[in-house]
């Protein structure tokens, strides 16, 4: 497939309600995400914006988005048409959060039809804080991302991950030969006997993925494990925390191929200083909203930000009020 150059694609899995009636992801993107995209995103650089959801939700999503955002290049995908295995695999017996696993699988499966060299993956709680275009994806020729240096690197504002996620990802990418996972900023990224040495880790959404490398990862998993990769991943997850994730699999693939240096680990980051559940519980919410202008919207160290959707104490309209002075009514 010939790629569309100098453009990127978006992938956003979503459902309208996945926790409570009040926790409405369609309302979230209409009130927060898309107004910031309208304000700051260079639409000319966005090739396609894939929205993946349940069949029952897609018509409502399309109807609402067409009202004010008909100029956005949306493509609507039924998650079970994309991944037919979901029709028969009893994912609910493996995890109490099957939707979380599904949203990760669709980010991989869509790589087979993505028409751009790069695509960005995220969820409904993402919003833009300043202008963003194709050129902004790179810092001195390297792809920007959100990364961290250790599993204890969870100070306020840092991008989290989880050690078991990386253990599962490593086992699937390398097989069973890795016995020690050694992360140190001074490490050379290599496999030293049965010890895997690494100096940086990719965090959680949002991230920019290289389309070719995702497809190469899929081929590698199928060749190594001699089974379709969707079947492999469905059978090797036990839900959080004992699971792979899309980003740990991808990052360990880049480690194996010696391609981690395609990514920049310096500011500006893709997303930084986000409000996640783990730091909200430590009191970061007060700092985050009290310093919203300087910490989030006027901070040149990142382009995107997140108020994690499962922090139900934070009401959508409160965030909308914080954004008004930056994006208008």
C-alpha cells in the first residue's frame, strides 16, 4: 500500500457509557476534546480519524459529530467487524475490564489499513493545549512521545505504566528467554544473555506509532508463536495488572529491533503533567486545576493533556470552564 505522506491518522476507541450514565464519553469529546481540536489542530495534516465503537453506539456518535464536525475526516468502525474473534471469545471471563483490552487490540488491527506512515492513538479524555501539526510530531527528527525512566517514576505529572505490563510484553516479544528486566538510564538497550537491559520506557496513551513497525510486530508475534496474533493476545491477558498492553508490546518490539532511538525523550513531549487517577488520589487535582493555565495550557513542554475519565469526582463542566478562556465559548 502506498502511504499518504506528511499526514497522520488518529485512532480513538470509545463507547458512549462504560461506567455510569453520568460518565458519558460522547459528551466528553463534544464538550472538551473536539473543541480543542477545532482550535489547535491543523486539520489539513489529519488524513483520517478512526472512531471505533460498539455497533449500537456508532449511529449516535456519527449523528452528534456530524452536527458540528462534519469537516473532520471521521471513519466509523464497528469493533466486532474489525475483530470478529470478539463475537465468540469469552473475554469477560479473563478480565472485569474487557473494553480496555478491546481498545488496545483495535489500535493494532487498524494498522493493517492505515494509509499514513504514522498514527496517533488515544482515548476520549485527551485534549489539545496548543497548535499541533504534522511537523510537531518530531523533535529534531525523532518522534515525540511520553516516556519515563523507572517503574518508581510516578511523581506528579509523570506518565505511568506498570511493571507486569512490561513483563508480559517482553515474554511475548522475546519468548521465554528473558529472566531479568534491568531498567537504568545508563543502560545500553540490548539483550545480555538472559538479562534485558533498557534505559527508557514508553508510558500510556497518547502515543504516536510507526505503522510499518506495528505491522512488523504483528508478523513477528504470529511467526514466533505460530498462531494468529489476536488469538495469542486474547489468550495471554488476565486483565490488569497481569497483562500485556499495546504500548509495552510495541516498545519491546522496538527494543528487539534496535529502533528505540526513533523516539525523542526530551521536551516537548506528546503529553505531560496529566491528571491520572493515581496522582489525583495523592492530591494532584488541586495543583492541576489551581495552576491549570501555567501547568497545562501555557506549558510549552507538551501538546496534549488528559483529565482521566475515570476520575468521576471531576465534572465535565468544571473542565469546560477551565478551558473557556483558551478556546473561546
